[in-house]
C-alpha cells in the first residue's frame, strides 16, 4: 500500500516491474448528447447483465438511474424543474441548457457543433440564454468509476480482491472477492456495489445454484477495460462515443486538455464550466476519471468534496496510541499509589 493522502503517483505506488503512464478518462459533458452508446458498449464488452426490466422509472427519461454492479458506465439525464431553475437564477449562476438530442439529416448535422456529430445525431449548441420556458432544463453526463489516486475500496479490501494495475486503475478480481461489502462502504462516490440476481441469499448459501447472472454476490465496477489496455486498445466506451465526449489517454495529458477546454468555454461565456477530479490536493488525491461539468457537482449527484475514509487513519492511529499510553500511565499510577 502507498501513502493514504496527498499527491501521489498510483502507478509507482503499485510497484509494478513494468512502469506505464497512468491512464484515465476525460469526460466533457458539454458535448454529451445522452445517446447511451457508452453504456451499451460497456455492457456488451464486459458481458454485464441488464439492470431490472428497463422500464421507465416515472421520475426521469433515464431508465438505468445510476452506476451499479451491472452498469459500469451510466449516462445521467439531469432534468431540472422550475424550482431548480429559479434557484439557479437567484444564485446568479448562468444557466446552461443542453436540450434533448435531435436527429437531423447528415448535411444539416455537419453545421451544428464544432465537435464530431456522430452520423447525424446532434444537439443544439449549449447556451447560457434562459430557455423559453422556465419549467425545465437538461444537462447530461456520462459517469463512471473514478479510479481514485487514493482508492478507499482498495485500501479496505480484506482479501486483496482489488488491486492497482500498471496503468493506475483499480480492478476487482472476481475469483478472489468474498462479497463482504467492505469496499462498498469505503467508496466516497458510491460506485462499487455487490451484484445481485434479485434474491437475498448470501453468497455462502448459493452453493451450486445456477444463476443466469454471473458474479452474483461479489463486488463489481468499471475496470477501465483492463483486458483491452494490456492489448494496446482503448476502453469500449471511449471508442464508441460518437461525439468524443469521452476521451481516453495518459492522465496528465487529459488533465491539460481538460483545463484548456474549460478556458475555451469560459471565453464563450459558459462561466459555470469547471473541472471535477483534477485537483490532486482533494480528499482522494485527484481521480483517474476527470469530468468537465457545467454546474456544481451536487447537480450531477457528485460529492463536492470527496474524501477517502482511510485518509484519516494516521491521525486516528496516533490518537489511539496516545489514548492507550495515557491509560497505561493512569493504571501504573493507580497501582503504585495503591501499594
């Protein structure tokens, strides 16, 4: 295990003989069209089962709702009603409304965004002008495991099922995981969870029961397509994204590109654009997956100040040691005084 807080190089901490550059994602939500191609590509490549019956939730047009053991990439539809829109106006923030994707003829789609439109699927350019109706606005973002510099799930795993790859990502070994769920509590983003097949029987009681759902009862999450990386390929989601909203590459290069992109959007008047996960001084030491957001992190369901639980271990051990020493000293004084 490497250090528990502060700036660090996870590929060096992993102590692999082959030292690779840290890999990661840069997800630019300003050009996400909500097509969910990344979700489908992720499920197909990793043979992940579907979540539920894929019925509309009644709360959103998004029928997959959140990241989970069987959904390692999730495109969130942030649908804000009048109350949220008015609250944003009162705070002085410039609203950005991405709108729903539209299908246009190929000769029209080429004129809309600067970025690649993806075969005629496009969306009106983002605008800070308040929408015609104050009832609703759309934001979209493709979410994924953050592959933290200091990964709480990795630090607390008692069996060694989670390991740091030579690319700096964090991967679960399904054949080693015992389904204890400690990693679930250790993730500040709520990404990792145990896979279920709809029953409540614990893993130990399943025995030879046949299940159509693989890896039931054990922790599952994004692997950054580790099996593809070792063959020199990029992750399935990044390769599939039609607008290049998901970019894959060396982490340091992606952070530089992300900062340049934020500067471009600020020049265009989109002053609410900001980076998430690029600060190596935050509570997780920065993340391997960096996001460009068009509003505050809470709007996207992300913690504004994520902190890995194990970051406080040195202080906790120090205080526990001081308390133990104090108790020993008090016991010695009491014993000597009694004599």
